[in-house]
C-alpha cells in the first residue's frame, strides 16, 4: 500500500464514522418538515440552505461550512479531525446540486491559491 492509499483509507474511515456524529443528525432535523406531497413513502423533506428549495433526503448532503480539507500526512490529522467533527453550527444542509457547485468552487479557489504561491 502506498502512502497516498493509506491516507485515503484513513480519510474514508473517518468520514464514514462522522456520519454518526450527533451534530450531523441535529443539523438534518432542523432543516426538515413533514412532506405533504403525493409520494406516500416520503415522510420528510429538507430545505437547502443555499437555494432555499425543499428536497427528499436522497437529494441532500450535510455540508461542512468550513471545508474539512485534505488528509495526506500525519501532520494533517489533528486539523482534519477538528474540522470534520464540528458542532451543528459548522454544518448545513445543501441539495446535491448546490453541494456540487460549492465543492467545485472550493477546489478552484484552492488551486488558484496554489498557483499564486508556487515559486517561479
């Protein structure tokens, strides 16, 4: 296993466990309301913090307001864990489309910072 594969495995395991973090469930509950539409199997719908529209659970993501960042070495571990396991105020519900846009924007911003700080 390469070092990159190792840190990818650790990152994945931590992210999986963070789904059970209580503030994630509180954030989700605060953004939901009873569903009154025609689909009898759907109990709740959730409001996207960005576009303000309502979505079924399968179409939302719990997003970290401050990006969790990368985990590629032991030195990254404390900060990664601190940003991953935040309280409810550090989380928001986004629809999958808004979440994808935000993630792409954060990656572009990160790449722009790298280019500016790259030695010539």
